[in-house]
């Protein structure tokens, strides 16, 4: 990649492909910045060879999860105990669509 600016039309096309709305000022600024960004990507691609494993984190990450255990759920009365209004073992909420 050369260090010259990328055309405004190319930046607009890339933004369109990425579904990003850019202002006129952003299109102009990114036209000048994209060559430097692409040069940095090129350097990273050279360093990340076939002998470097892909990773999502620089250090190993392990989730700490407990085993799933089946247990009794709440009774309808327990679940509705804090509800401001209930009807036939269901939460009752204000009508919003004007339906009956």
C-alpha cells in the first residue's frame, strides 16, 4: 500500500459495504488515515505467521461455571407473590394495544 490518500469515493464505497454512515468531514479524514491503518495491518499480517496460533485473548481464559442441577421451581403463588396484580395465576399488566 502506498502512503498516498485513498480516494473519497473508495472510502464512501467501503463505508457503504460496512453499512456505516459517514459525514463529509469523516470521508475526507478517513481517506487520509486509511493508508496508515492498512500499513499497520500489513505489519501485523507479516508477524502472525503459520507458526503463531490464532487466539481471542493474549492469556488463557477459563469460564468458572457450576454444574447444572435440576431443582424445584417456584410455585405460581411464589412467583406472583410480589406482583402488583395477578389474574388466573398470571401476571396482569396494563393493556397497551387497545385489544380486548
